[in-house]
C-alpha cells in the first residue's frame, strides 16, 4: 500500500517506534515525517504544515519520483527476470522475452 501512496504522490506519515523500512524510506528520500507514538503535538504541527498555504508539495513530488525510480515496470521487470534466470536457468532477451537454454 505504501508504494501505491507514493505513486499517487502522497506525503507519507509514519507512526513508528524503532527502525523499519518505511522510516528509512521517509528519511532517506524526504517523503514526509516519522512520528513516535505519543507525539501528538508533532503530528498536529506536521499536519498543519501540509495545508495548501504552506507550500508542501516537495513531499508528494519526492514520493512520486522515488516510486517511479524504484518500482516502475521498467525497473522491476528486469529484476524479476534476472532473479528467475538465476533460479530457472533461462536467459532474458531484450528485457521482456525469455528462451530456455
């Protein structure tokens, strides 16, 4: 679901305690914010910062850009074919065809 939200250009808000993949993505790619449980004041402040008058588009733009760069078909299909080639010993041709060897 996170990838769909990113592809739609959504700002991400994670209520998280400790390290996890979502927290890493948000911080690494500036996709929104991570808030610790119980930090309701921080959540309110961040939500207020998302109001249209505060020009907060970069989070959404970053989300869409990162989703396209990491999860688009042109990125994922070659990775899947490569993994399948390793397991099933076939050779991908032109990234979208395969032949058995």
